[in-house]
C-alpha cells in the first residue's frame, strides 16, 4: 500500500515519536525524514535519541549528515528536507516526517522559502550599537512584524534588517521568498500527559546515562571538538560537557539536565499549541494507543485526505 501524501508525526520529547513513525512508514510504504535539529550530527547518538535500531528496514533521511561541531540551520534543513521529500516521492513512496523541532515542522508546513542572503558588513557596521527598540523600529518600517522572533534579540533583529535590505535591493529574491503553504499533508501529534511525560523523560535519561552517554560526550571532546561547540547544542551536550570538563558534579549534572529537559518539553508543547492557533491543525493521538491501531489510524486519515 502506498500513500503519496506527506505525513508528519510530531510531539514532545520522550513521547515515542520515532517508534510510531516507523510503524506508519511500514504500513504506507514510507521513508522517514527527520525533523530533529540535532540528529543530523554524526557521533551524537545517545544524546539526541536517534534510536537507529528502531528503523530496521525502513529508510531514513537527514540523520548523520553533518559532523559534530557544525552549526546546521533552518535554511539548510528546509533545503535538505525538500530534496529528501522529492526523492522519496520520485520512487512512489510516502514521506513520513518525524521530529519535535517545532520550528522545522511549522516552516515546512508554511512552505517557507529562505533564499541565501549574504552578510552585509557595511550595513551591520551602521547598525552597531543600536538598541533592540531602535532596530525594531527600523525593521517595522520595512515590513509588518508578524513574526516577533525577528526582534527577540539584537542579533536576530540585525539579521532580519539585513534580509529585508537584500530583498529591497534584489526584488527577484523577494519574489522567490514568498511562502507556498503545504496542503497535501496530515499532521499527527503524539499526545502524552504531563505526569507520564515527566516520568518517561527521567527514565530515558537514566537509561541513556547507563548506556554510555557520558562516554559519548568524552569521545566527542577527545576528537577535537571544542567544549563550547558541544555546549552550543544544549540539553544533554551542554550539561554533560560541563560535567566531563569538571565544572559541575555528576549529581548537579543529572538534576540540572533533568530540569532542562522537562522545561524543553513544556516549550515544545507551547510551540505546538501556537501552531494550532496559527492555522496548522494537529490531530493528537494517545501515546499509549496500541502500535498497530495508531499506524492504521494515521494511514486511514491520510488515505481519506488523499481522496478528498
């Protein structure tokens, strides 16, 4: 059975997305496209929860495509994800996008186009020293500020002004940047209650530490990756690097990391609720629904939509 329609499976960390996506992919002749901002890095396995053993015969994309230490961005992910989706469809298979990076998922659904905009050093020099309020005023004179994240930091505001200046000077780039929302898609969320989610996060953290997550971080450091480059990736790589470099104790690492992951999961859910308010409906299915039933429900929803 083949469903030539994109399926997205998302949800908070520790909700079991990967297992669900693999079950769905098996049923619909699908291939997985990772929408996780850290699983693209080689050697960062336990800390990112790749769970590659789950995939078995199911093909996957955008995992282990960059060296650890590299700073992959949204532009690159959209480019690579769209190429992977086109490749999957060219073989009459079904793209099954799986991941909890809400920015990636929403940007894909929006059909966001991000042409490469080069750094404008002269412009940046002219903006140096401006306050965030001043930068916000400049940007608001150039476009409507629908996206408040453009002005949540000075760095982001400067970059947003740089992009708008490029579009003003290169109208053809502005035309190419107009979003083209994805319509041919069904978005599934794995619904897990707060208490269960917290329990699963703690259990998974203990399990991954037992499996050698500290050794994974030490191996990355020993390979020549600078501590600050690992800390940049946040969560596991931040706190385990601090522990591995002697800046915090094991107990401090565990407690701080556990708290950070709980906070991260909460932010993920806030993002998903925001997506729904912004016009991107998510069909939430229970995390403990039997695996076969979950996959069948998703496949059926996709078939119905494909026929409509």
